[in-house]
């Protein structure tokens, strides 16, 4: 559907055959192949880790794939360096990461979305598996998240031209870091209002506010001909954070739960709760790193919402 809509809505290229030539020479096909293969392999390995809790000697195929995925990362960096040094097209130029503000918001957003998705997933399991709340009641308990997410975007639009980006990032990430802390110390018998409700109110603040700030940082940092590339990289990083963060925390939770249950024993609530808490502590660590990186990286950005002539 997107392809059909684009075909009829995008303006035609009057250059005819020249566009096909640009398609052959103006796109970094080798770099695209390397990064696509790396992300595909990494996604599979992370899915395998999630289901099996760990990579063991009994699964050499997964270990081999993980090794290939890790080796492709420096290969991609070296290829980008080669392309830039010869003034050839590069799908993600290394020079893109030399801008401190952009690099910091990418790292912070990666960690924030990793934390956000993992918290939502394990909070759901906590309520259903440990507190024995129905699926409908669990969904209703997520309503504050939606309300505060919308409110955070509105407030962000009001504050970006009045408060320095580093202070906005520090405030939002600090408040959101309270969420995994509350869930990690939560006891099953606690009422919803004691921990889960404030956690749901605070968790969307960093992801929504950082998204707004990051887009303005991209607009202020890059020239017009590079903003689309930077925006695409930023969106990809946020999506990777969601998938990789959930896979890693699921593997940690599964490993801790298995260790707590012991060999040959069925999973009990205490073992599952220990696994969930391990995931929440991991999310807290990600939130703290995100707070430090975004605050330090944006300290020289000033008020990114101001109009620039």
C-alpha cells in the first residue's frame, strides 16, 4: 500500500534513464547489504537467546551466527570509512557520529526505548502471573501511561524553547528512572496505587520528551540535505532499542528464573518474581546511563526549540 501511494503521490523524475543510473551508482549497495545482514542475523540470535535463556555449547549454530554478526559491525565501519575517504556514497557515514548532540540522543533514545518496551512487557507479566489480574484489568491499569504520554508530548512542545535541552533530558530521564525502581521493589500484595500507578505515570516521560528534543537537535545540528539521513538513522536506532532491549531483559529474566527454580523443578511464583525483578534492575541501569549520556551530550545544545534565522 505504501509503494502504491508513493507511486501516485511522489513527484515524477524528469531525468528518465538517469534515475536508473543514480540508483546503480548513487546507493551504497555493499554497505546496505552488510548492515541488513548484520541486523537480520542479530535479530535471529537475540530471539534464540530469549527462548533458550542463554547461548550454550549445545547450540553452536547460534554462537557462530552471533560471531558473524559481531564481526560485521567493524566491517561496516571500515567500509563506511572507505566510502567517505573516496567520496563515494555511504549509507551511514562515520562523520554522522562526530556530532556529539546527535550521538548522545541516539544512545539515550536506544536505552530509553529498550527500557520502555521491557518495562511494559514485564509489568504485564507481573500483574497477570504474580498478582493474578485478568487481561482486561491489566489493560485498564495501563491507561495512565497513555494519558501521561499524550500530556508529555504537549508539555514538551511548550518547554523546548524555554528550557535547555540538557535540563529537559535530565528531568525526564530521572523521573522515568523511578519506574523500574518502583517495580523492582514492589511486593505482590501492594495495592495498584502504591507502585504500579506512579510507575505507569512516569515511564513515558523520557521516551516522549527525548523523541521531541532529538528531532529538534537533528534539525539544528545538520544541514537540510543531511536531515533526512540523520532522522532515518535516529528512527532505526529507536526501533533497535525496542527489540534488543526486550530480548536482553527477557534472557536475563529467564536465566534468573531458571537459576532460582533449580534443576528439575517447576517454575514457581517466587522464581518468576526474581526473574522479573532482575529485568527491572536492568532497566534501571539503562535509565541511569540514558540520563547521564543525554544530560552530558546535550549540555552545549541550549534551547533547541528556538527559531533560527
